[in-house]
C-alpha cells in the first residue's frame, strides 16, 4: 500500500521576522508617541508632519545601523570562535574528542556507542569543527549578506510603520483632530501587527495583539500627557 510522503513544514525566516518586528514595532510606536506629544503642546499639523518625517528619517537610519552592527558583531564572533576551535582540534584533539563524547552521552548514548561516532567524526576535521561550533557553542554560521539584509529590513519596516500614525496629520489641518484619527489607525495597525507577529513567532496571536496595542497606547499617552502638562 503506497504511503503518503511525509513533508515537514518549518518556518525558517526567523531572522527576517525578527528584523521586521524590531523595525515595525518601533516605527509604529515612536512616531505615534512623538506626534501625540507635539499635538498635546501645539495645534499645528504641519509642524507634526515635519517633526515626524525628521524622526522617521533619523530613526530608520539609527535602527538600520544598529541592525547592521549587530549582525556584523555576530559574524565576527562566529569567525573568532571558529578559529579558536580549529586551533584546539589541531593542538589538543584528545580534549576536544572528550567534549564531543560528552555531547553524545548527554543525548542518551552510552560510552561505547558514543565512542564509535566520535572516532568517525574526528577523522573529518572540518565536520568536527562544524559539530563543535553548533553543539558545544550553540553557534550557527551567519549568512555573509545578513548585515546588509538586516539593516535594510529594519530600516524599511521602520519607515513603513512610521507613516501610519503620521498619515492623518497630512490630511487634517488641526493636529487635535488628526490625533484622534492617528490613534485609531495606529492602534488598529498595532493590533494587526501584533496578531501577525504572534502567528509567526508561535505566541498566542490575540495576547500578542493586545500586548502590542497596550504598549503603543501607553507610550503615546505618556508623551501626550507630558507635553500637555509642560505646555
């Protein structure tokens, strides 16, 4: 009897989703809070738009640069650790072989079973180092294009998110009226974004949506009240 082939579907774009989450969440929240704060002090939509665009430009560059530096740091850390492992495999192979055996015994293999695998692995220096990097240090080799991709994804997500709370100020002359619409569309966007983020990351989508809305609302509310009190 023919059997249906087993096909595993795993979500493998975790790094991209993480970058989108970082950029979009800040892009929605920070310009929203800034616009709300200025609206609490001055009833001038044009000023809010100018300040908001400046913040989006500066924020996207800063966030993108942060993502680039973080990814570069990960790549440099991986490279330095790999050089160290290669040196240890060449200079103290018995110690490294013992560490490999400890990894296998931690997964339930006995000493004899682990010894066979260790003997086979130690005959292949490159694969031996690969194994040590992944299972001893828990490090995966970074994508060489990761830094630029991370920077572009975070910056682009920040810009996309930032225009949502700013759009009503481009339509309405009164910043107080625009603030109401900005709050509505931004909180809806935060809820949708939080729900989608929850679906991708494996969290409960509704809880993720609620948390995202609450955090964004609190940030904007605090900025508005502080600006109102100072003015």
